[in-house]
C-alpha cells in the first residue's frame, strides 16, 4: 500500500471521525457566546483557542467539518448520480443527436463557474447550505458526464461489447452490465477528487456569504470572520485555513493512492 494512500486515508478519517463525533459531543457549545473569553489563544481549557465571540474553536472546527463534508458529499452524489447516466447514454448514442445534446449541454454548464451558478441560485432562492449543494452539484454533473462518456467511448469498440451486441443486448443494458462495471475504479478516483474540490467550493461560497448561514459553523465563514482580526489573534484564521488545507490534501492524497492502487496499467508497470 502506497504512502500517499495511507496518509490520505489517515487525514480524511481524522476529519470524518471529528465530524461524526460532533453529533454526540463537542468541547463547547457553539451557540453560546462568552465575550469575556473572546480571542483566547490555545490553552488547556480551549485546545484551539476561542473566536471573536468566545466560542471554542475546536468545537467550531468539528461542526464545520460536518458541514463541509455533508455539502461536498451530497453535491458529488448529485453530480455522479446524474452525470454518469448522461455520459453512458451519450457514449451509447455516440455521434447521434443525444450525444450532441449532452455534450453541448456540458459545454454550456462549464461556461459558467460554480460561483456564478451559486450567485444565480442565491438570487432566486436565497443563501444557504442547500443552495450551495445545488450549485456545486450542478457543476459536477458535466464533469462526470464528460469523464464517463470519454471512458465509455473507448470501451464500446472492445471485443466483449461486440459480443454482447451479437448476443442481442441493447445499448442501455450493455451500458449497465458491461460498460459501467469497467468504469467503477475511474469513477471512484474522480469522485474523491471532486469531493476535495467540493470542500474548497463550499468554503469559498461560505466565505462570500453564499454557503451555510449562521449559527451553523462553516470553515469558510470562520475565515471571513477572522480576516479583520489576524493581527490580534492569528489562530482564528490559521486554524480554519489549516483545516481546509489538510482536508483537501488528505482527499487528494487518497485519490492519488486509489488511482495507483486501482489502475491495472500502473500495477503492470510496477510489476
């Protein structure tokens, strides 16, 4: 097992466990303000210090991890759940009108960055975690659609696909029974990468006020609140920023490790 896979899995597991633990326990109550203890540095009582409202930073990080993971996970699920079937349909209809519609639709979504989509959704429905999920999820759909289409197109010329067609199987059945299982490893790796990008996107949207709204803690909002207090208490900006960096790094290392582990061509080269 590669070092990247071990390190990535360990970092990811650390934040996932912290997020899961926050459902049952946190060192402090993030809804309770204690102005007398505001901007306290890390200590035995508050391991990561306190923020400008006197709230425990460790508790904020734990619940912020829960928010970021939930938003990114659901958004990737939306992207994969809709993008993969579209990519399979486009590959099965390669060169046809359906393939053209799906490809041009993906180009149209890619023309608008996720932040622009989020602003549009927010202008209609208002800011919030649900709208952040929709914005990130919509942007993930063409990512998975293009990836699935490109990989599936290469499989449609393979002998086992031709044998399935000779056996009388139709396009949708071939896509589900023969094409999709051969794309599973690729989709798992890409899902991990998009998960890390979803964490970054959620933090960015929360930073500009379009993501999770108070009193729900969010790493991006913690950074936004801390930007005017860096000189007074650097930890209020360093800690959420470091959490984002470590979470994204862990997921990227996990994705690289899974790619090395699951890609048969890389295994053949190592052998």
